[in-house]
């Protein structure tokens, strides 16, 4: 009997097809494993987000969402998909293999946690690379400390102060001088022991202002000049008073003295009285700001021709004064905007440009950095992050050897501006950078202090920069140099 021989579908285990002899056709295996593609993600340290550095298989057609952001201390986030720039967040449809890369510049070399905020203190750096900085904040703590930190970020020692600390200054023999918020002056050896303490004030009940900076100035002969109820000259060996200058009865000082090329000391006493004092404690000249309601919280800067630049504020407004060495007014620049007060100090670039930072102002005005020519005309203004209109800028700009201008703001960011006033980079460090200004070393390291959140603890940061030291200028940073001497011509 003839019959039609049919062979049931046969699964060929080694293949992926059914064999149907009756029709001679091949069919795709419905049980075949889905097609997969590989996503390789490479993420630099200093970047947060997802996916992390990984190699993973994804099914064909899957959607992979990605998002990246800069962590504190990093800048210049770049995201590439198969070598092409893409947004820092988005989606990938997996229809082929992909390479996702997120890169950044990690600015932080190290961060040292301190028990209190680095609020009013700008780091000073000794000949051996030791970094000295003070801690403490008004209204929040009752005492501060002077810290000595090794260049690798480890603590060398700390010395307790009676009250909150301003910026330290370093003498020719390495002694560290620092004032606290009650104007006590301390001399501390490089080993961290007290050499002497001065509080022999003529008027012990003088006003102790809760803003500004009172930092010792160091004369070429080592004489230490401090301010309180007037200007004092102290013997660096024992802290004994050499002389006191204050022709204004009852007047107290809000800011730090500076020293000119000929040894003249310049200081503001009370509010609107600006004095030039001879090294022997006698008055050289006296001038006043334009109005008796004006006052200065800034430390003056001195130009190569002897011009003295000084910030002032009063009522709604602020100004930058330029005085000739004979006390006459050279020019006066008015800062635009109500309450955009100047409490940072002026600095000078290699081409003579004067830089000054401002507070934020009323009517949602943001803080600014302003560049002025030596004749007092405005070159440019940089508006600090408009997303943080209430955040002030107290830090004095520091000018690097490559012309970069570095400053911090209360929004916790440090900024690097190009010489034309455009932003080169910015990075968030902490909740706030207040009166601390950056010190720059010859290897390009920036040192700056912060206040960390509402607990008012702090950190000292070491950051990478492109500037190998300071601009070749008469006054490139707060207090002139890395020892915070406040003296023109100091190396």
C-alpha cells in the first residue's frame, strides 16, 4: 500500500531551525535567545551619576537612561557617546554596541576637615611650604585656632586662640603673627608654641568690629604693626609696644594696615579717616573719604607709582578710591547698584588692571568682580552666578602668573576668570567661601578655606590650577604675598 511518508518536524539541536521535509522550508526558532548589545561606560572620578564605569549587555531595543553631574571640587564635565558630544543626561536606544564616556577635571588635590569655619582667614605659606590658616566665626563660636598644615594636607599642629581668628602673617624668621576678633595679637613659633601675646591696649574698651580683617603687617626690619584702638608698632622679639598712633580719640580700626616701599604705613582709623604714618609713629599725612558716613573694610593695595587703592562703602553705595602718595585724590570709581558693597580688597594685575569684588545688592542684584584701568575707567564686569542672587563675594581676587583671576563666593564656588573677564572654570567646594582668598604656589596649587554648611565647620582645600605662582605685579593678592606681610616689594 502506497502511503505518503511524512516526517514530523525535527529539532536540530546544533542549529536554530526546524526542518520540515514535506515542504522543504526553514523557519526561525521561536525559542532563540534575544539579540544583545554591549554598553561600555567609562566615568572619571569626580563625577556622580549613572551608569557607573561598567560593561553590560542590554537587549536589542532596550532604552538606557543616563545622567551625570560634577561632584564638589570638579569642573568641565564632558559626556561623549561613541566619540560624539552629548548632553549630560539623556537616553540611548540599544540597537548596536555603544561607548559612553564622562570626563572632567578634578581640581581638588586634597581637603582637610577643620573643627570650625575658615571664615575670615586667608592662608599664609611659609618658606618650607607649611600652610597657616585660622578658624572661627563671629556669633557662632567663642574661640578659634591657628593651624599649621603640611603641603600633603596633614596637620602639623594647631594653637588655640582666645577668640575667632583673622589671617596669619609670617615674619622674616618664620614666626607666625595673628590677631583674633578681640584684637589680641599672638606670636607663635614655627613649632607651634606661643612666643608672646599682646593686648596692652590704650583703650581696652574700644569697639571691636565684627566684620572686616585685622591682619598684622610686617615691616622690612621685622616690626609688627597691628590695629585695634589705633595703630601699634610691636617689637617682634617680645611683643612690647614701640609706639601707638591714633590722633582720633576713641577711634577703632576696621581693616588691616599696609606698608609702602619707603616704610610708610597706611591705615584707616574710625570710619572715614585715612592716614599715612612714618615708621617712627608720627603722622605723614591725613585725608578723609568724601563723606563722614563712608567707611572702609578693605586692606589697601599699593601700585608701582605709589598709588594707594582703597575700597569704601556708605549708605546704599560703594566706591574705589585711588590716592596719590601725597594724599591727593587721583580718582574715585562708583560701584553701580544699591547695597553692592565692597568688602573685598583690591588687587593689581601685571598690566596695572585693578580688580575688586563686591557683595550682592538690593533688588536681586548679584555680586560682581570689576576690572578697572589704572586711570579708573571700567574695563569689564563679571556677574557672579545669577542663580544665587543673595550670595556675597567677600574674597579678594588673586591674580595668577598666566593672568587668571581666582576668587570665591558665598555660594561655595571658586571661580577662575580669563584676563578679559570671561569664565574659564568654576567649581563648587562647600556651602560658603567667605573672606578667605586663594594663595597660589609656584607649582600651581591654590589654597583656600571654606565654611561647611550650617554647622560652621570648615575645610582647607588644595586645588589644581594653571597658574604657576602670581602675576608679576605690585599687588597680586590679599596682603600682597604668600606670607601676608602687607608690604610692597616683599618677595
